[in-house]
C-alpha cells in the first residue's frame, strides 16, 4: 500500500502549520523545506510567514518559524581579549 501524503491541498498544509497551539502561543515551529516546496511553494510560504508578522530562518533543509514579532538574533560568543592587551 502506498503511503498517502499528510496534506491533500495547500490550504490543508497551511492549516496544519499555522493552526497549532504553538503558533497561537507565539512559540516556534519547524518544517522541512522539501515539504514546504511540495505542498505550498517556497515563495508563497515566505509571503504567508511575513503576512502573519512572523520571522523565519532556513538551515540544513529546514525552516524554523518564530511565531511572534520579536527580533531574531544569531548568537555568537563575545570576542575575548588576549592576555597581552
């Protein structure tokens, strides 16, 4: 038996992604870029993220969506002074 895709339409895919309690609570969700491209389309999905006032990042084939309007910062260690200074 062939496995059926979990989403039959682009609207069902969006409802699955943005209909969760995590989204309503302003948390984060992660989806594979492959699924986004297959079920909805990359550019249309990015437009939907921004229409909702959210932010997202992409890494290693996944999209992490921050379901709030807070800034996103890349964390890096602070530069260290050498002992000779």
